[in-house]
C-alpha cells in the first residue's frame, strides 16, 4: 500500500469522489493529531480499493483528507503549534499552524453533511466512538440530527460509545474560572471545546469521532478501514454489505472533568481509560494530601498523569441512559 507523502506543510490534500446520482456528502478525516495515523492508513486502503474498482461510489460524494495536520504528521507529534481539535474555527488573522489549517479545513467540513473523524489514543484499550448531544435548542451545542448520528455511531464498529464532551468541557472551563487565582490556571472559553465534530454540528451537519485503538496497535488501521466501508454502505454511497451494529452497547456520558492543580497532585495508581470506579474510590491525592474520590460508581476516562497544573487531568464518566 502506498503511503501518502507529506510534500508540503503549507497545504492540505483532499481526494473527492462523487457518484453521478445525488446523495449525502461525506467527509472522512485522518491525522487531525499528527501521531494518530490509523485513520490515514485506513483512508489509503479504501482509496486504493476505489482506484482498483473494488469499491464504486455510485451516489452522493465522499471527500477523504488523509492528513489534516501535515506539520504534526511529518514530525510524528500530536500537535504542530497547538491542538487542532480545540478552538477549531476559521480566523481572519491566523496566528499559528493550526489557525492556518482551520481556514481550509473548516470550509471543507461545512461543505459536507456527515463527518467520520478517525483518531487513536495513547494508553492501551479498545476502540470507542464519541457522539454528540441529544437534539436540543440550547446555546452550548444546539443539534437536530441525533437520530442519524446515533445510527452512524452504532455502525462504525466499536460497541463503546461516549457522549457529553461539550458539556463536561464547558463545566470544566467554569470551574477553572471559579478557581481563577490558582497559579497557572488556564482561562478558556467553552468554545475551546470545539473540535471537528462540534464544528460539523455547528455547521448544520453531524458526525462521530472514532478512536481506533492505541496509537501503535497494528489492528487500529483495520478498525478505521472497516468504519469507512460501513459508513459508505450505511449512507448508500457504495453498494457494500452493511454489518449490523455490535450490540449490546456500552454507553457512557462524561460527567465531570477534574483538573490537576499542582505538580504534587498524583494518581494513586496507573489508571487506564475506562477503568471502573466504585463510589468513593480514591483516584488521586492532591499535593496537600486531600483525596480525590469517585463521586459515584463510574469510569475514569482520558487520565493524563503528566497534565500541566491548571489543565485537564482526567474525566469521570457515568453510564448513559440515552439509548443508541
Ligand atoms: Zn486524536
């Protein structure tokens, strides 16, 4: 399989295939974080199958962006100058690599109706999907496509589904503001929680983030590849067999983000994302010895032992009552 070369870190490359019959407009993105290459490999494999005629796009269109952050990808790093998947918005006066990417990428996202965003993660674990909110007319993340998004989330492969990102992030920002005197505290805006899927929803579409596995997991590109084929089948873009959802689903909602306050704050053990927690279980100790306990039964998600003081340390998730 040919690997897409990074010849330029001053431009983005997209591959678009449009069937002659009308249909949904899908965009598939890889390497939003430069060291997360499972999606890039999955996209390359599907492109090769389109080139050879094994997959034929007959309806609607699909746009593949194998590498959304060329600079970070070339360096094998998560970010160029900052996290592309936060505060994603086009700006009139770009200040850094990610601002420059956003000017192009946001326009591309807005031209489409459905997004499949392919990522991977640092610590070991099984793949999962992140979906958006229920339909609502609120101000944080108004949405009207929850049913279609749930259908997509249920077909991409994994049976673990996580929701509640924007609300947990916004609550975290509010808590950070309350603690504003904490040295090193980051003063953020809830809009900093906007990444690819959130931008897509704000632009009138819907989408899911698929976390394909650990960065180096040799199976992760296969997870990405399967998800792309499933999405093409589900949306009717190609005549491919559609594998039924992997029920039962394990649905979790992010309920709270806990920041690291000081260098002395430490976990009581090496946590892995989705480790179960009992009510009152000690998760960590603050520098002054205060215990950080689980507020109820649930799971620890995205623990980052080396988080900078004033930044996200881990998330606490509970079982979600929202059906898929
Ligand atoms: Zn990522």
